[in-house]
C-alpha cells in the first residue's frame, strides 16, 4: 500500500536584499555618517593620532625637536636593559598583592553591606569617600601616616598592642605591601558601588530558597551570590589587572621607586627613561616600552576574554 499523504514542502527561504551604495543612501546611511562624523574626527584626533605618533616615535631617536630614524634599536635596547626586567617583576609583585587583597575585599564588603537593613546609604557613602579624595592628597596623607618615627600614626597604633615601630615605605621588603595597602583603600570604593549595583540584580527568591534549605550566609554567598556575579567578577578582574600593570602614582609619590629600586614599576621606569635618566630624555626608548606594554595588555585581554567567555555566561 503506497503512502498517499502529501510530503511537507520546505518553506522557501527569504533572501536578504543585497546591500548596494544606492540602498545604503536610501536607507539614510549618508545622514548617519554625517551625524557620526564629528565623533569620528574627535576620536581619531585624540585617540588614534597619539597611538600612531607613539609608534612612530618608538622607531626614532628624538629630543622632541629633531628626530633620527633608528628602526628597532630602541626596542633592542630596552629589552636588554636589566632595569626593565626588575620593573616588570616589581609590577607583577604589585599586581599579585593587589589581586590577593584588593580584589576580594571590595566584594566581601559589598556583600556584607547588602545584608545591612538600616543606614545602607550611609555605609555606601563612607565606602565611596576615599574615591572622592584627590589621589595625590590621599597618597601624601598616607605618606604622613607611614612615618617610620615611633610617634608616626601607624606606629603609634601598633605600639598600643606591643608591636615595635616599623620602617614601612623606607624598607625594601615592606615598601611594596605598604603601597598596595594604600591603593586598595583608595580604589575599593568604586568597586564596592559596582558590586552593590550588581547585587540588586540577583533574584531574591534564590536567597529565600537557600534560607529555606538552612544555608548559612557563607553558603548563600558561595552558592548564590558568586555564581550570579560571574560576569561582573570577570570584568572587574581584568580591569584590575590592567590598572595594576599601569600603576604609577603610588611608587612615584611614596618612594620615587626606592628603596633600592624595590618599587620601580613599568610606568615609573618609562617616566625615568623620558625625563630623569638622560639630559635630552630617551623619549624613543620610553615610547618603545609604552608600545610593548600596550601590546602585552592587549594580548592579555584578548586571551583572557577568549578563555573566560564560556565561564562568564
């Protein structure tokens, strides 16, 4: 017996209209371009133009008045400079300490503040207060606190619990952790506000279900809060890595890179190359290091997003 039922026919696929200059013009493309043109010009002049000029300068030996093409000699000089290797290690050390202390502390404070029922606005304002203080003022204030004298602010507090005075930023071992402590205090407020805003998007019924199951606050944080904040956590992590790789203000104002070069970071190395180490300024070599740093951070960011794209969903 033959099958007489009609077979379903495939629905014809609709072809997308072919884009031509005429259809682009009729669709308002010219007007869109005219409206975007001022922004494109401003972006090109103030963003792309300095990048191109930096790449060109990195291939020159220049005193900003005259220039001589040297090709890749600037890159060869800085890549064989032991001081650059030490600056890279110092920067990695700063980034590591900043990730250990500066990354989880704002998240923990934001979670605890989200559990507060009263005066939440006051706590948010107090947490954000260090961000409002100008960075230079904050560093100079902490530099006063870090006085190695027995009557210094921090040493006085330590004396109350029987701890002898510490050298703080005057010691090669304690200098970098001291810088990280100030940087964590100064930057935590912005991260706390971002985490608090992200916590508002967590469905409250998830916490209610966890509470019915008898979960403690730490288990709710681990099984509810952190999974819901994966996306923002990955973004904040790469932003902090990029920021710590470009740290300059703290080592420059606190220690000038000392003691014994223990706090000389990459950006401080670039500054010294351009403005302090030579009479005319090794601007080409300093710019070469800047280009290398930009490329390294770009590649790191690309790899990071490639590896975490699936995990952050």
